[in-house]
């Protein structure tokens, strides 16, 4: 698995300053010393923007990140930015294996967002414990020095994107750093992850009530798929493949115009096919997905046997 690295300028030497960086819109050519310096010198900002089509990390993948020159010492006047993203909202886990930078002069900054220019996204990193309260210390991840306490904790992102910025000055260079970035295996085999839940198509056809019971027995907290957004709807439709499949919505009571989710969540998103729900013959009380076209919903007879999509909490 390759991570996405951009704005890689090592070091800012006199010779390098003569090299040209061409802005993506072709408007200007800049010396490399103006690339990756947190300032937009190109009109389109391409001197500070990531490469296009960066790969994303899937479940259970690992990336090793090291300072330039590793395992040797990093160069002076280095400036490197990395960006990372995971698939389908997977959390990113960061572990520090080795860390040795010139204290207060060389820094590694970590942010929980896609844009390194967003200084508000710098994350807090836990390290060590207060000897009186036993609570972990927290610091903004503007890391420097060689404190072994930094290696005690694994940082978990709150979002599925991360950036890192490493900068060294013109003086002493130390050993550098070695980090491990990973995504967890959060679903059982054959289940698909999305934003804290796992989904799976069960292609054994069942009536709605039997399908609901099956999902509840599949795992603690399991139920027929509950959908809160267009992105989640696309995911469930994809999991259902070409099948018209039960999801976890049904009428609140017979002939009611109101539907509810099987887990009690408030219903805020719908994707009905045109003219649906129509409650044909007054007995269409359960909801299927992929009706006529992928992702569209339809109310149908609960006694009909269909494949169905189960949802369970991520591990």
C-alpha cells in the first residue's frame, strides 16, 4: 500500500533554488525553494496542493513512515508533507516507533484533516501519565525532541484523513523518526465497513420478520440495515448487489403513513422511487431497496421472501 506524499523538498539548497517548479495552470515557474513553504505562490495554489488520485487505505492495511534519509540522519533544511486517507470512513491509527528530532528546532506536526494549511486541525497526542492523577498528558502534535513517552500510545483519528508536516532547520540533524500508520480490521470476513458499522448481504430469501430475527442473532447489536444518508444508501445498495433486498424500515403500524427504523433511530433520510410508498392493497408495510433502479426504495408485502442486508456494529 502506497501513501500519498507531496510537497517533498529536501533540502532548500542554492542549487535547488535554480530548479523550476511549473504551476499546474501553467501561469508561473517557481524556484523549488518556494514549493511546500505553506504559502500559495502559484495562482492556483498547486505548489502547496496534493497530487491527484492518491490511493486510500483499506481495512487492515499498514504504512511505514520515516523521516527522509532513514535509517541515517535526516538532512538540514528539509520540508516534507504527507497526506493519508482511508476508505469509507475507516479510522487511522498512528504509532510512534522511534522519534529523535533536534528539540525546539526540528518538528513533526500532525493534523486530522486533508489540508495541511488547516492549522486548526492539528491533533492532540497523549503521552505519559501524571504521577499524581494517573491521567495521560495531552499535547498538540507539534512534536520535537526524543521523549520515549511518545511511544506509549497509539493515536486514533476522529476523521478518515490525516496530514503530517516535517521541517528541519539549518543546524544539527538527529536520527529522525519511524512511524506506523494503520487501519483496523473492523469487520468480520465478507462484511463491508462504513462509518462505524459493518454490512452484509444475506442471499437466503426470507420474510421480513425472519430476516429481522436472523440479523439480530448474527451479532450483538445486529439488525436489518438502517440508512441515514445518501452515502450510506449507496453503500447498502452496493452490498445488496442487483437484489431487491429488505432493509430495516417498516410502517409504524398497519396502514400508517409513518415508517420507523427497526433499531429505533429517528428516520431522517429516504430514497423512495417516484410514486412510492403507495401501500398497494393496504398491506405493503415493509421496505426494500433496489426497486426498479439501484438504491431506490419501495414498500412491499412483508410476507414476501427476499434477500436482505444486515448491519452490525464495527469490532
